[in-house]
């Protein structure tokens, strides 16, 4: 199997790759392949992943005169050395793509080397589920690529996405793989003790759709002191929203209570969570916090109101970070206060329940599911349309973005950027 990923930057997708590669090697006794499309690399994660996977960088196969363009999405359109690249293609013909550009590149591979079992993982609900404001051949091309992939070849990581994609693509995903977005679960039945300080923690990239960062900051002045101490909020991560969030903190006079720590190493997560009263997040960091015994509060993405589905143990199945019609929600302030100002016994109960729920997301289950997926996935034949047209349509999309005419593609992961018509179709 060859997994095709955009980058090895510090994000949920890369940390998932590390856990998956490790679990796959332990279970199958061999390394999985990983092809990295863009030269955006966290060196610490690269070193760790290479212990368990054969890692390849697309830039090494691009003809030398074009390699200066390998830091962005253009990589997937550049001419590469066919014979050299053919040596890393998997014998089982299984290509697993983790995003739009992986799917586009897999189309090129099928045109040059014949059919592959191309499987598509929905690692973010809106990665393929978007529309541009202006007519766009690139968007239409992506839509058709996704439609061409057989239902059996999809991997969904929660139940809600199966329903959403069925409506958006007008398909009945009757036989996809529904798997947890796996984390390492260690045998630990010890009880966690409530920390002395009142400390909220979030870990993740500071991007537009993660609106819970903003909501927690706005909630701080509404949280009562604990034993005379103010509640503090520690944010780990960087991203486009860093400046706006810091400006909000300054405007609210919270510079002593909201601390921006920047990116951390994946191996440091346990240390920064050690004395957290509560964790707020939407990705796999939420699961890992829960597994460590921290009450893990779900952050719903792209919502304008300070709401939550509650703690991880309060959600059913695997769906916990998308806005879902009819799902019960709670006031974020109330839930934060519930863990921060609870009795020691109540906090310990929250910790134990979240730790128990996190076991549903074991990476062992994920690896087993991918092994079954390799057996059931079908060979894919994509259309034979001209790749140059696909490339030119992408350039047009980039130009529209740079001129601020249409940023729908860039902002596709932000549900709030959906048109009202699109939202009605999904509800």
C-alpha cells in the first residue's frame, strides 16, 4: 500500500500517518509506503515516521529543472521521471489518497501505469465537498474524479460524513469502510487526579474553521475563579488565525490568561496535557487528550455560537466535530465550568469516562480496517481527459484566489463558507 499525503507538517494527518505506519508494521510485519507531494516537512515527525514507513518525496522524482516549484500544489502537475517513480509503486496496486491533490496525482498514475485500487479517505469532511462561487472547471473536475471512485473504495471516519457525502454526490455509499481515526491506546487503568490549577488546553493548527479557539477566549471572563485563581487558556499551534486571535486577546485584556506557545513536538503532547483541567479541540488531539485522562470537550468546527456536543464520552459513534442537524448541544461556558469547578470526585469521573470512550478509536481497529479495505477495493479507471486542461483550470482557480474574486477552494474546509443552497441540500 502507498499512502499519498500532501505534507509532513505538524497536523492531525501527519500524526495519524505516524500512528498508522507503526500499527501496520506491528500487525503486518512490513512497512507501508508514504509519498509526500509538497516539501512542507516537520523534521521530527519525518524522523519518527521513517522508523515505520518507507517515505518518498515527489520532488525527488520531478525533473530537476522544475523542482523549485515543489513547495506547493503545482507539484502534482509537474513532469516526473516515469521509470524512477515506477519503482516505488506498490505491488498490491493499492493507492490510498488523503486529499484532493493526492487524488489528482493518482489519476496521473492510472493514465501512465494502468489501473490501481485508488481508495479515498475523508480526513476532513469538506475536503471534497465544496463548490466555488464562480464557474470553475477545476472544481467540476474534482467532483467528477470523486464520482468515478467506486463506493467500496471510500474510507469514512464518522457516520455523519457518509450521509453528507451521499447527499452531496447523489450516491448511495452503501458499502464504505467506517473506521476510527485511530490513536495509540495504552493499557492504563489508573485514575487521574484533578489538577490544582484551572487550565484549559487546545492543540492544533490555528485555522479559520476551528472557531472554538475564539469561543474559549471569549468565554474566559464568564468563568468563575477557582480557589481565587483565574482560569488560563494555553494554545499550542500556529496558523493563519494566529494574529487575529492574539488581537482579540489584547482587546479583551486577557494577555496574562491566554498564552500562545506555538508548535510543539508530537512527543511533547503528554507533557503539556499533564496538568490540564480540560481540553477543547476537534481533531485527533481531542482523542489523545481523552486517552490520557483529560476531560475532552468537543469543539464543533465552523460555528458562530459557543456550543459543544459535550465531552467525548457524550457523543455516539465516531461523529464529534461537524455541525449536525438535530444533535443535542450544550453551552460551552457551562461545560467548561463543569470540569474546572467540579469536585475532585466528579472530575475523576469525567476523566474516566473520556478515557473509556477513547478506546473506541484504537489505531489497531483502523489498521485492521485498511487490511480489509485492500481486499475489497476495486480497480479504478479515471477519464482520459487532457491533464493540461486540468492544470490550466487549477491556475485559474489560483488567480481568482489571489485577486480575491473567489476563495471558495482555499476556504473549502470552513463550513461557514458554504452557500445557503449547499447547506439546505445537506440538512
